[in-house]
């Protein structure tokens, strides 16, 4: 008899670490973890099984369909914004074709089970593209439907996959003779702000100048921040990001008015980030050395986002504001990590 499981792709990444730790504490939750690298040893006893494999591997995904009854898919696997710009075609294959493969898997699972499979998808503020700093300042808190003109391959991938999810949720094979109108995929996405984790090192996001600053200071390494001091975008610590994924997955479908939700915690400038890091690590050698190309990308993202829909529909509220994020989570945990 096939075991009912939760599938996590990209399980060995920053978000995967936190999600596995939270879900493993839930009763009767069996986790199948998938990543292109072996799962960290500290996480292996928290999952039912871990698989080293690629979301582009159709044979592997076919085996998952046969061997498991997948109730929820957390599709975290992706190539992040900075790395994606160096090889946009590869990023497109992994970020888009990989997502399409997982959506197909969800359809097959729903047909086996006779009910829709939840597909939880982390999107990003990279889906926005605001053309000028004047527009950015005047835009204020941006809602989900505004400024959807991304300037990076990663942002284009995320925006397109949001639409793919909506299609699979509501319009999949709508002209087929055997189309019965039943929903096959229960697609739900969150547009995350810049994420900061104390547990894992940043891996190629364009918003990573903040966490890179913090980790470098704790290691006693020199760091050149690649954006201007006055640069401002929204941020969130990883425990709140994990909380949001789990809360959205648990929310009754009839309460949801959107497929894609903004969430946020706090917006600060790079200078404010610097000041907090410098106060915690006075010996830190941090400099501002602007990379104009990366700066232009960050400038296209909102200063803040409107997350009222998430608050109304599934009671979203962050546990960590700016002060608590640094004082109770980031600085103590990162200090301990590098001692």
C-alpha cells in the first residue's frame, strides 16, 4: 500500500531546512525530500526518505507517482536571481520546466487519489519590475496585480509559473473531450520578500546583500555590499517564511481569494542593515561597493508590499518584526554558529 507523503523539492536549500524541521514535528507527516545533492545528515532522521535527483528527471518523477501517495507538494527547487542571470537558459529549464514537471506529477497524483493535490509554490518580489526610483518611491505598498514586469530571468520564471499554477488549478485541458471541470491541482503561491536565515549561508539571491553582510561580519571576513546605502526592499526571517508556507497550506480552500499572495515583515535600507550589523559586530569590515548591474535589479523591486489579502484570507501575521528578527533570532544564532 502506498504511503501518504509530503514531497519537498529543493529540500537541502535554505527554505527546505526550516520546512523539514517544522513539518517533521507534525503527527503522521511523512516527508519525501528531493534535491540534486544529498540531504544534510542532521535532517535525514526527520524524513521518511531522501532522494538525490533532479526535477527535470521524468523517470524519477514517474517513480514517485507509483511509489507514493503525494498529498502536498512544496516545490522549492530553483536557481535564484543572481545565478540565473549568468545562465538564463539553464535557469529557465530548471525553474519553469521543473515546475511544469511537478505540476504534471500533481495532476497524475490527483487522478490516482480522486482529489486535488496541494501545490505550494514560493514565488518572489522578483516578479515585480518598477522602472524608476521615482515610480518605486511613489508606488508605496505594492499589491499583487501591479508592476508585474520583471527584469530578471528568475523574476520572469516566477511570474510565469504563477500563471502556470493558475492554469493547472482552473483551466487544465479545458477543451478535452473527457474534461469534467474537476480541479486537479490546488495551487497556492507566496511572493516572498528578501529572506534571511541564521541556519544556512546565502546561495545566490540578489537580496542576499543583507544576510551576506551579517554572516561575513560574524566570520570576521571583509565584505563589499553591492548596493547603495539608501537601497530599500522588504525582508523577512526564515522562521516566518516557513510559518507562512505551512499556514497557507493548512488554510481552507474556500477562504482563499487569490492564487498568489504577498507577505512581508519589515522594510529597511542597506544602511540600516549595516548599522545593526556594526552594532552587533563592531570589528566588522563592511564597505559599500556598488555593482551597478545588481543595483539596477534591486531598484526594480518594491520598497514594501501590501499583504492585506494574506492577512484577511489566511490570518497571516509575522512573528518577527525588525527588532526581534535581529535581537532574538539572527544575531544570537549566527554568533553561536561561528563561535
